[in-house]
C-alpha cells in the first residue's frame, strides 16, 4: 500500500469528518502557538480544530484528551499583527494547520498576533528577535529537560498519554543551567524547545516550561500528517529540518544545541556540525544511558570530517548541575571536563585546549 494512497485517504477522512461535525452544529476553534520572527520575517503558527473539550492553551489536560479532536482542512483564517490585518486570507492545510513564513518588518521585542474565524479573534504572543541575534539555544525536551523515559517505550507512552501533566518532573538543574546561559548573554539569548512530540500536547509542554523556571521561548513540535512527506517523518529528519530552518532564519546567530544520549540527538547534532559548523557554538548532552567515557568514544567515532578548520565544544553530564559545573567551572581544573570536535582533523590535544566556556 503506497504512502500516496494512505495520505489521500487521510485527507478525505479529515475533510469528511470536519464537514459532518460542522453540519451537526460543532464550531471550529483556533489553537494558537507561540510565534516568532526576526526583524524582516515572521513565522505564523496556529491550528483549526473541532473538539467537545476545551483545549485552550490555558487549560492543561491529561495527555490522551489532547487527541480527541478533528482537524479542519482548507479553512479560511484572517491574521492580524499588532491589530493590523496581514494582507490576505490563509487556508489551513490538510491537518488543519497554518504554518506560514511571511516578509514582515517589525521592531525587536514582544508583539501580538491574532487569528480570526467567524469574526472572533484568538490572541497569541509573537516575539521578534534582532536579525543580528548573537546566541540561541535549541533544546530537546524529552529526557533532556523533562523526564519522559523515552528509551523505555511503555513508560514513555504512559507519561505522554496517561500520567497527569502536573506530575511531569524536570531534569535536575537544567532550568538553572539555561538561566545561567541566558544571564551570560545579558538575557538576550533566544530559546527554542524542539521535540518530535505532536502539537496536540503543546499546552502540557508550555505549562511545564513556565512552571519549572525555564527561559521563555518558542516551540518546534511535530505536525505529523500535515504533508505527504511527513507520513514517513522521523525523529532525525524532524529535528534536522527544524534546526536547519533556525540557522537559515537567523543567519548571524551562533547556536548551542542541547540534547540527551537516549535517542539520536548526538548523531543529529554532529550532522548539523558537518553542514553548518560556523553556526554552532557548542553541544550539551545529558547522559542517561552512557558514562562519560562511552559518550567520548561515540563523539570521536562519528566525526570523520575534512572540512575547514573550526571547533565545537561538546559538554556532557548526568544533569543540569553536572553540566553547569563543567561549562562554568569554579576551579581551573574543571575546564578539562569537555571534549572538542576539530573538523579538519582530530587533535591529539582534545580536553586540553578549551577554556570551559560556551
């Protein structure tokens, strides 16, 4: 059975279900997502859904309730930025999303974006970063900052679908580490939270980030089934594509990549380094399946690059406090607790030349 066939069946089913529910008196509503931009472009994100439950972003629900929805494809939406109508009406895609990047000049700082259907507006924040943004941090979510037990499949499913969202626990010290990094750059670092988790659980993730003291930021979750290619979307392709998008969206920015060794984060980040080495400042890996020496071996066994000279610091630790002690050492000896990737040729002086700083 071809992917084209499955994709077309999905499109037909979504449209049929939405039309049926609308005829029965159910009204589509807008689920908004935190939007972002630079001073020349804006990425606008929302989704049109029908549900018998209140799925507003202010109300957090047990995981599986977030999936009791019907997407509304080909639905017209008007968009306003700071009260000004954007110059055309947008149609949702086959999964009910509006995900558009438009040319739009704005001053850096927080703005307001709204999505209007049936003459009712749904408001959301739009944060605009300067085009010359110096530093950004792209962070994985599951098992990097939030304990999800992804390597343990059944435990991960339970945590996502059945456990109370208020019981989700942060990885120790990670919010402290991220705030340290933000303070180092005078509160001007940008934060993006990246996950293969679907947008359905956005409200849970957003509440988790705000409740546990992490810096505010935008979210890059998965809109599976939105396009034909996403039928075979993988963790690797999703994360690689989203990081690539941010690098190209903020061409003057140096990026810190944070992940864990439970899945493919290290591989993905090293592939990014191969293609975009000048844009990557450092990598931070939370070790959950390996000890320090095993991670060190993984790094050097996977780097076989003969590109221009550059270097990327790779830090690893069991939690945020461990990583913080290695990135911001209190003693000079602590500066040896990281390794470096030399993209021209592996150096014999690894673990000796760094300064222990991001």
